[in-house]
């Protein structure tokens, strides 16, 4: 049985490349991103032979974070690539406050919650 990797931010860039390289090395990949069409494209590009999967989730939303954390608590993965993230640049006072909060949830809350769910032993998992 192959090792399983959980890769966030997998719809492009570094996350896409992590998923591709891991699949090429024989890992079973669970890819996470907001865009289902891009995730389907990634699934088609991954090396076949393993039951790769994807999760459509917005990790800047509590519901997306919790859905992915629940998967990490319930399914064993040997590797978490916590790659999803975003930056908002420019004058702070001109930035949309809701977008800044979304960025903080994605860059901090998702990172912490998914890491915690991944590292917590299944016997000690919390609902």
C-alpha cells in the first residue's frame, strides 16, 4: 500500500507540482483547492495506479477548514503539504477588511488547524 499525502493549494503553482511529484514517486495524493475544474485537471495529470482524490474546499472559510481537518483526523496520511496561502498587497487602509480576514483564516487558522488534525493521534482526536 502506498503512502498518502494531503496537499492544500493544489490547483496550481507549487501545490500542483508537489502533488505531481508525489504521485510520480508512488504516493496516493489527496489534493485540496477551491476550483473543482482545476482539481479534475490535476487528477487527470497525476500518475495513474493509485486512488488519488480531491476535496473542493475554501480554506479561508471555517467550513472548508473543518471539512479538511475532519478528513485528516479520520484518514491516515503520512504527509501534509500545507501549501494554501494568499497575500494581499498595497496600502493597508485601502484593503477590504473582509478580504483581510479571509487571508488571515487561510494563512493562519487553516495552517494551524490542519497541522493539529494531522499530528494528533487518532485515538486522541477531538470532534
